[in-house]
C-alpha cells in the first residue's frame, strides 16, 4: 500500500475535526450539554473516542469551538448571500441578523454556549473563534469604522449582550426590539438585512434612506 501524502493526512484530520464539531452542535442542540457525552459525539461523528482528546482538552472547549464554527459559517453565508452586498451598512445589518437569528433558532445551544463563556475559563482561543472574529472585524471595516480596534470589540460586546437578552430565562427580550435598538445605534434602515415579519416594533424611529 502506498503511504498517504502529508497533504492527504492533513485533509483527513481536518474532516475528522469538522465532523466532531458538527456532531457537537447537533447533539447539544437536541439533548443539552449535560446529557451529551463525548462518546455520543464520537459515535455521531463516526470517529474514535480518543480523537476528541487529540483535538480538544475537554467537552467545554469542544462545545465552544463547535459553536464558534457554527457562528462563523452562519455569518459567512449571510455576508455571501446573493446579491453580495457592496454597501457596508448592508453587511453590518446581515451580521446582526445572523447572530440574533442563531439565538432565536437555536436557543438551547446558544444558551449553553453563553453560560460556558461566562465561566472562569472564558473564551476558548481556537481557529473557529479567530475566523469568526476576522469576519466581524472585516464587517466593521466595511461599515466604515475609522477606529476598528475600538469599534470591533464594542460590536462584539453588543451582539453578545443582545444574545443573552434574547435567551434570558424568565425575562427574554424580543429579538425584533433588540434588532431595532442595534440598527438605530448604527444608523441602519429597518429593511436592510433580513427584517423580521410584522415590521419594526412600535416606537422605532424612522431613518432617512441613504
């Protein structure tokens, strides 16, 4: 048998890692964090249990990488959706809608993710998180920021706060209201991005078309 080349081995490792990440978001979304074991994830991914330990220190780190990958792919798809926007305001609107949409569409998964971030270990620095950060940072640049090092962390914090507000047990904020507040802050028209059905909430100021 001819030995596989280094590039083939690297591609196989990449695919195995991505299958583990995909299995994680599926199972935690279906069953919750505590009810999902590393063995369950390996079985769903069709991978050996030991492969998880090779890539990730533990289940919490695996989950954060998996959710950051989901967020990155969701945001990337929103920004690339035809017609691809030239307007930086449309890019920012799509980014806001993509992240808020995950909170609405995958509440169990995103609530678990945010709870993990708020624990002592905080953010997991991984390739998936870096790709997400790069996309958001580039969106801020396209929007026209003249101080990206200040504006990017602020946007990230505002989006995280909005996600937490949507998911807050017992006192959730409507996603449409949070969207309206973010759009108002950044001077974005309601019709940009993917506006929710039913129009803007009562009391939302109208912005002139630019």
